[in-house]
C-alpha cells in the first residue's frame, strides 16, 4: 500500500512540474509589436529631396506579452524592413535612414516569427508584425512665388562650381546644393567649371547630352540637375 501511495505522489509531482513548465512558457506569449516613433517626417517643401539623404532616426520595437501583461524592448530581436527603399532604408538594429531618392510615405515594419515560446516549449507559431510610417516631404520650391525652382546638386569625387544664365544659380562644391526660382518657360544655361585638379564629369537632368557643357533646359516645373566633377 505504501508503494502504491508513493507512486501516486510521484505522478502528482510530475504532473505539477509539467503544468508549471507549460504555464511558464505560455506566460511569455508575444501578442503585439509597437514601433516608436509611430510616425517620422523629414524634409521641407523648400528643401530638395536629395538634401534629405543620410538623415537618421533610431527606431524602437516594443513587444507586448500576456500571462501576465508585460512590455519589453525587442528592438534587436525583430526583423526590420522598409516598403520603399527609395525613401528609407532600415538596418538590423532599427536605424532608419533617408535615401534622398523619392518623397511621399512608406511603411516600415518590425516582425517576429514566434515558433516557440520564451520557455523553449514548441508552439504552433505566429507572425507578429508592427508598423510605423516614414514621411519624406516633397520639394515644392522656396516659396518666393516667382516660378518653378531649379536645384543643382554635386556628384563625383572632384570639385568645382556652377553658374547660370539668367543669373540665380551660383554655387561651389563641396556645398550640398543650391537653387533658385525662374519664371515658367525660362531657358536656363548652366555652366560647370572644374576646380584645379578636377575634371568635368557630366550632367544629369539637362536637355543636352550628358557630356555637353554648358547644359541647357527649359524650366516648366521644379527641376533637379546634378553635375559631376572627377
């Protein structure tokens, strides 16, 4: 009889231990992810989108668990992704970076595939994802009201200067860019002058061929032009 009761007590102990183990695992169930900030906006209507390139914001992913309710920072445990890398990229640690190639809005996500519980007990698994919105303000000109804006940016490894006819554009690298407004329909000529030790590398955004200097264009709307010096 004593052996029988001893066996029963052992079984009860095992059942209690297993119940406690499964309960502990269940208590760490991830049910939601919130990204902070929920919305991030960069740029301005009087700043060319290309000038926004390189601006960064650190994102945080907060995981919400149940049994009992608790919130944890899981920034380095999620998989980050951007829906439009022409606006933003995001790395494995949640660093959001503007690429300067497009404006508008895009979604950035943080995802966890919960194949097992925190306690290591196998579960059916679920994909839990949180989102935030990244906004890049579109360039609309400087606001002086004289007409469309022409913006010039620099590329290449060399340096030089750019002037315009009619006057309005006059800038020298390594400045990021310069811009000016002109009446609609103005034919603008841009002349690139390499600095000592540099050579002219070409234009992007002109009506003339890439390797022709000076470049010309007819300004009908806000326009971006890039000049390269090598």
